[in-house]
C-alpha cells in the first residue's frame, strides 16, 4: 500500500470505525504482522539454504530446487539420499502446525505463562503447548555458553531432584531408592546429596555475561568440566569456601578470592543486614541470580522435572538477556 492510501485508511479508522470495529481491525493487523514476521524468518532461512545447497539429512551438497509444498515454502531435493526437504526440515519447528500462533506463543513464553494460560489465551491444546514449549527451549539449551572475563562470581545452588510425571514407581523401576514425593513436599533429608539434589552452577561477570548449567554432582571435576574454556585468563574469580575453585583458578591463570561472610555483631543485628562497603568484593550478583531462579522455578512454575531443568534455565537466560524479545526463540529454532 502506498503512503497516500495508507493515510486515507488511517483517517477512515479514526473518523468512522466503531470501538468494536477498531478492536477487530487491531486484532487482524496483529495477526497479519505475526504471519509476516514468521514469513521473513523462514525466508531468511530459505535464502541461506539456497546459498549453501546442503542436505540436512545426509549433509550432501548435490541439492536442487524442487518446487513448493502446500504451504508455499521452497522445497529442495537431494540427489545423494533421494529425499526432499524444506527450510524447516531438521529444526524444532519441523512438523509444527499453525505458524500464525508461533510468535504469540513465543510472547507467552517470555511472560512465563503456564500451559493452562497459554491454552486459554492462544487457543491451542495443552499437549501442543507443552510440546511447543520444550521444542523451542530445547534449541536454546544447546547454545554454547558465553565467555566470562574480569571479576567473575561463581557459586552453586541446588534444586530438589524431581521426576514429575514419571510412572516409574508404578512400573516397579523407581529412579531413586525412595518413595515418590507429593506436590509441596520437601526433600526430607538435610545436606546436599547429589542423589536428592540437582546442583546448578551459576557464574556471572560484571559485564552481564551469564553461565548456568545443571551438574551431575557438586564435585570439582563436574565444575571444572562446565567451566573449561569459559573463563578468560587473568580474571578474578570470587567464590565461597569450596576447595575446587582455587585449583580451577590456578589452571586458568586467574586470581581467586574466597568470600567469607563476616560474623554478626550488634550493628548487623540492629540493621538486619551487613553494612555495605563500597568497592568490596562480594557474591551479591550471583546470589541475586539464585533468588531469581528459585522464585521462577519453584514458585512461578510450581517446580519442574529435573529432566527439563536445563530448558527452563535457558528460558530465564533469554528473558534476562533480551528483555523479552520473542523472535529469539524462533531464530534459535530455525537456526539463523
């Protein structure tokens, strides 16, 4: 539409349309904008695939164009494996219907909506919302973590191991040597046994780069495996009194400072907290991140299965890093 015709349309909307008509027009315009945004992303993927001409199944490079499918997307044919594919083949979006709902669904993910709320607001089934959620989040969880530099705060937090939705106890193959827990029930034992607790390492620097990973246990070997190559030399590592971090700092040619909480006295008891000292090294940033994770996972999502915990960590990282851009989920899933 040319600018003059668009100006006429705007004047008509302002002068003649009723409130209900304005709302219907706004809804139609929003749906059209979502379809075009998704179409642009798929178009960018099509152009990249047209340049590379490589099969996502056999990785062969003898690929030709092969018409269009019923949705109007470009098809390709691989002469090596004799199979057709489209720009979404091999991506988490492959086989997902209702492309008009992809972007609204991504917005619901940014708002940390539950599956039931997504079903009411978008109109898709709960089972579909569940599958879509973990398809998109699974693509985010596989992205490589960033590199940390400068002053790096590192600490672990723990989430109770959960097998929510599992029928293993009923089938006689209990995943843990314990009885199943009911919703709202605690772990029941003190300590941080890796059998009952899932450790999550959290590392953050002063530039905002964040690394969060679920560990098999809280041993130094597991921590070293996740931090390997992710901390630049000559950085300063701040951690608690755990014995693994001084050795890790020495291997990465970094300095290490163990942060010990000061003992309470009459002043800290009176004001309810420790007085702040300007420029003093602390673990405040990583502790705040731990609070955000537990508030979202334990309260907002009502606890999640340990199997899907990396997906929810990736969701919270994207929301924090992008400020709520829903296209990030689709870009990561498409691979552009």
